[in-house]
């Protein structure tokens, strides 16, 4: 969800104004993708590197997270959306941690869609955590290093119980991953668009899904292995 700051700057407004507008886009996107039948949606709300932003921006983002959860938990619960946070929440204020816990508990049994919110998340952090856990299991004699395969490794990651993402969308024109789900994106289709996140609306979401439907996913195979004879 990139481009909030530039969106605000274009309007001669503080960056925090862009972040507030970004929450409205987020709400629309969650609603749209839930309606479209997407079962897992992961939003990158705050990266482990975002702490390096000016202190007042960091605190406005933290405040916005608490407020948004307070404001929208009931609505998301009504839509049967399960909300989960991934990332290191221990650096958040007690207030935010409590709110996260409350939102996760409240929506934990919902099955319409899983909404993962990545906050203080980094793909490398995730991989390091999984590695550490496996190393501890090896040290304890619970597993043999030879047993470590894709599945076992992925089980230790934050989204171990979710399928790998089919589609990655980045708004705001930058074409990079910025330490998002590094392991899980191995075969994900990438979609970059120029639209700044506060302007990201239904036409962009429809365009992203339409583009995805044109992609051929080969997972290392050749096109003729994938194509079903007699079909285009
Ligand atoms: C939102 O956009 C990303 C968040 C950390 C919430 P940015 O704040 O990165 O906006 P730009 O890239 O400066 O425009
Ligand atoms: Mg940015």
C-alpha cells in the first residue's frame, strides 16, 4: 500500500493526511477482495524499516492503526473476516498490542476471508525466526537436519498455514518487494501500478485481477506442459 505520502504532498498536506486517506482505500480494498471471493489477503501496513521515518510520522501511523482497529473491527467481524497480525508486535505500545489481541480474538472464528495485516513485519525477520526455531528443534534432537524441506520450513513462517500468494500488488509506481513476504513470493505473479494508494479504487482492483487472469503460471514447466489440449 504505497504512495500515501506523495498523495498528500501533491495536495500540500502533511504525510499523515495521506495515511488517513489510505485507510479509506484499505477499507474499500478489503471489501472488494472479500466480495471477489479472495480467501487470503495480506496487507503491508508497516515494515520493520518504517521505524526509521521521522518520529512524528511513526507515531501518527501507530495512532492510526489503533484508531482503525477500534473503528472497523465490528464491521469486519460482521463480514465474517478474520483479522490476524504478522510481524513483531512486541515493539508496539501496550495499547496497540491490546487492541490487536482484542481484534484477533473477536474475529478469530470467521471464515469468509483471512485478512493478514503485516505490521513491524520484514520478510528476512520471518525467515530468520523460522530458521531459529528449526535450529532449536535440531538442537533438542526433535528433528534431523535432513528432514528440513520446503513444507517444514514454511510451517515456521508467519503465514505457515496460508497458501502462497497468487498475486502481489504494489501501488505507487515503485517496482520492488521492500522486504515483504520473501519466501512466500517465490512463484507469485507481480502487478505494479502507478496509482497512489489513497486513489486505489475499484477500477484498479478490477484491472489487477483481470491482468492476473491473463497470466500463465508455469512453476518452472514449459507452456506446452501447462496448456490443456483443445483449450486456449
Ligand atoms: C504508505 O505510503 C506506506 C506506509 C508505510 C503506510 P508511503 O508513506 O510510503 O508514501 P510515499 O511512498 O512516501 O508516497
Ligand atoms: Mg513509500
